[in-house]
C-alpha cells in the first residue's frame, strides 16, 4: 500500500466518521461533523496533489 492509498483510506474513514456523528446530533450542533469533514477534504486534496506531482 502506498502513502497515497493510506491517505485516501484515512480521508474515507474521516468522511464515514462525519456521517456517523451527523446522524446522532441534534439539528444545529454539528461542529464535530464539520471538523471531520474538513479533515477528510484536506486529506483528499493532499492525496490528489501528490498524485499530480508524480511523473
């Protein structure tokens, strides 16, 4: 498994965590979901950036 694969898996895991947390929260209290989602997006962007830089 490459580092990019592990980052992609981490991004997917964080997105899944965000979804699970979101289903348990009351409307209007989803700061944790936003944080997890942001981490997932950041990991995805890092992975895509590294893939583009490879020859």
